C-alpha cells in the first residue's frame, strides 16, 4: 500500500508540476484545483496511463460557511446551565425568520469534492475544487470526462446551489418539485421552511410554514483534544474539561 | 395521414415494480422506450444534513435506514470513516463479527433482490423461497441487536455487544401454535453460532433450489438474456460498482482489492460475468451468495475458537461497561461525557468505502474537530446505477424497463438519502 501510494504521488506530481497542493491524506491522495484548470486536470487524470483515474466514485459539494464554529457559548461554568448553549442562533437551532450571521471567511465558501478511483493502479485521489464566487459559485462540468457526473452535479446544484458550467440538464434532483432554496447550505434551517398537509376543504395538498420548533439536544462543541495535537506535551490538557483531565488509563 | 407522435408514459411512483418510490417518465415510440427520465427524491429525508446536527454515534441508526435491505453494511461504511479519522484499532473478534454480519447482510440483500426481481418478471415461487431463508437470517439480526431490520449494531471501535451464548427461541402464541414453535426451536437449541452454522450447511441446497427454478428456465432467460447490456468501458464510465460492474466482466471487488477488516485472511472468489446483461448479473449475484456462505462458515469457525473483546477499550470513544461505570469515578466521567456530548474527531477528511451488496458504499466525512460531523456525504451504490437507466433502457420494450429496475437492485432509501 505504501509503495503504491508513493508511486502514485510521484506520478501525480510529475503530471502536474505546477500544483503544489498534492499531498497524501490518510489512505488517499488529495489535490486542489482551480475551476479554470479543472477540465484540463480532469482529462489528464482520466487519460494519462500512469494515473488512469477512469472512475468517478463520488462528487459532492461542501459548504464551509460555519467551519470551526461551535454552539457552546461559554467555556466557564455558569448558573445558566445547559440551555446557555442553545439560546444563540446556530446552524442547528435556526428558523426561517432569523437569518444566521455567517462568519466572514478567508477562503471560498463552496467547494466541490471529487473522489476518483483508478482501477489499474488501485488508488484513490480526492480533487477539491473551490468555486470562486460565494454569491454565485460556478464550476465547470466534468460530464465529458466522467459521464456519471451528471446526476452528482445535479445533486450538488440542488443541495448547495453550485452551478456547473456546461451541464446539459441542470435540474433539481432530490428536492420536491417547486422547492425554494438549497437545503444543505449551512444557513438553511434544519427544520425546513414549509410543511405539507392534506387540506380537506380544498381537497388537495397544501404547503404552510413549518409549525415545529427547532431545538438542539446536544450542542456542537469543539474540544481541543490533546490526543489529536501532533506535538502536544504530555499533561498539557489538564485545564480543559473533566473528560480531558482524565488521561486514558487503558492506553 | 395521421401524425405519429411519441407517447409519454408516467411510471410510478406507486407501482410495485418501481421498488419503492421511483417515478419514471418514459418517452415511448409504440412499445419501445425512446428516453427514460427517472425522477427521484420522493424519499429524500436529508440524512446527511441530519447527521450534521447529531453526535457521531447517533447517526449510526440513520445509516440502517439508507439501504434498508442491507442495513449493517451501511453502518460499516460509516463507522469505518470515523475509525479512519480517529485512528482507532478494532479488536480482532469484532472484525470477524463485522465480516460475518456483512456477509449475512449480503445474503439478505441478494435474497430480497432475487425475490423481488423474480416477482417483477413473472416468477412467483422464488419470492416465497427467498423470504423463507431471510427469516432465519433476520432472526440472527434480532438475536444480536434486538432488531430484525434496523440493527444499529456497529460502533466506532467494534460492535455493540458480543454474540449471544443462547439463540433466542420461539414461544407459542396466538399466531404460532405449540407444534409450530417446537419445530422452529429445533434448530435454535444451541448458541447463535450453532444456528448460523446449521444455516450455512443448509443454504447451498437452497441456492440450488433457486437455480433449479430459474437458471435454465426458458421464461427467465427470455426476460433477462440480452437485456440491458453494458460494455465494460461504459460500466466504468457510468460509475458502476459491485455486481453491476462485475456482471460486465470487470473483476473489481473492494473486499479483494482494498481489503478491510479481515477479508484478506479469508478464502473466497469473485464471480465475474461475460456478457454484461441482466442474466449475467443474476448469475454473479447467485454465486456471490454461495461465496458469502463460504465466508460466513470461515468466520463461524474462527469465532468459535477465539474469544476476546468486541469493542475498543478506549473509553473516550466507547462507553465503559455498566458495572465499571457504577463503581469507578473515571468510568463514570467517561460515560457521562460520551452520552451527553459524544466524542470529538480530529480535524480532517476521510473517505471510507465498503463492498456493499449493491456496490461501493462510501462515506466521505469532513470534521472540523467537533463532536458532530461537519459534512457527511454518502456515496450510495445505487445512485449511479439508476442514473444509467436512461442509457440502459433505450431501445428496449416497456416490460424490459421493469427487468432493468430489478437487475439494478434499486433501493430508494439509499438513492434519495
């Protein structure tokens, strides 16, 4: 496995000498590509016999709007107890009426992630392509290179509103006919906007604003877990929380 | 002279042959399909978005409900993605249990597929036969997890509990007479492994029964041979995986090529088709059931003679035992933190894929260091298959569309997610 990954890493670096983002990531290789070069890179990945990524395993959008944000409002103990965490508007407790104030990002908000598989070399590569404009993210379509990108791109458009330049039929795919909004964006409420019911007077199905209350059962927290720091000094983590202070007795 | 126009036909979503909620808009020229436009999403529940709002362990149950006929394989893909990011070791016994249940799940899935596919294209009996065997396997699910379908059995770092020492038995009731219960209990006298072992002995005979009914059946062959032929090049280009890819003659199985758990220590073969038609895919799946049977047999043998933990001892990820929790402060803290907050994953991304009965089931996990996933993308095996329905159905008759939906082994839980 190690040698195979190394050979592929070298082959990729040889094929794209200008791209310095090619690096191993767990058991596969990751690279970043600008939208302008995507088609060119995709063709090379597909056609170059040393790479031969002939199958597109997966294509998906990611919205980085609230990356690294937690819902835990305070680090110290307080009298407000558990509910303190859920009083603020966060991605989990969002309703349609309150707009979520998204943090200012220093990088593009929408990223399209491609997982490619090379059957000849038994390797996977992850290609990340950040769509430049947050208000109107556009990425070229890779359907000419991998035909099965069709539905995946429709899905990414439907859920994230990412536009794929050159897609022949960019319709919604998973959401309802006439759906408004892009549900997987971080500023789209988890409970949705409308609900559907059968109206016995009108004798048809009607839409109405949602009646359920959003709630967060377990707040989103980010612990500075010392286990995951690469060069953490032992005993460094004692200050954070109860679980942190307990060093693992079984290890 | 009257104008000849194409006819647009709406198929489903409430049609027994649509295997769930597929709405298909077919453009017909007489009885020949000119274009098929599947409308999906009628079962879209936003599983991936829901996962973003829950601690990692609470999403395992949602995975069962993706492909609801191969529950544990879905869980496997998900927990493997978590384990990859955490870098946690899974105990060997848990790995064998997982492999065994993956293969039980594969048989469950293929039996469901065979029954439904047979029913769709006119073979009634095989459906009843398949469900007879599914019953035994679902009893295994129930014995080990308490649920016949949505097991929620796998955990990051192992499985929820060890195999039961005693196979649960039937009691007589309003629905089961005393004699019927006694007959059912005959095979359930020993441990669960005894029961599975007994099943494994019987199962090849059952597969022979299905084959007697179908493999040389004239009607079956007329309905499947030469229907939906996919060349190996197109299969790759269309993103096919699993039996759909192997039916087209490409030998690719993640269990062999990128072995996970203990698959590299087990002895099994990968069946490959030659013509890429529905009949070859049927043969591939039938042979896969026999191979799964072999794998289960090897797992049973190993599990009989090797005891050990089934869940990691790292209590940051897996809860401590109940009696430990009652008496030990440290364990109590771990227990409390795990069940109120869950565990945090290191920042990063992971893609884990398993050989699901339908193909490659992948989980792409993005973590920003929180106790909930930042983004979870499920790569459903059936999604690219159904996307290719248009290409496969062109030029075929309307009734062949039903055979194609059957041969693709479509389940909407995973396609719509």
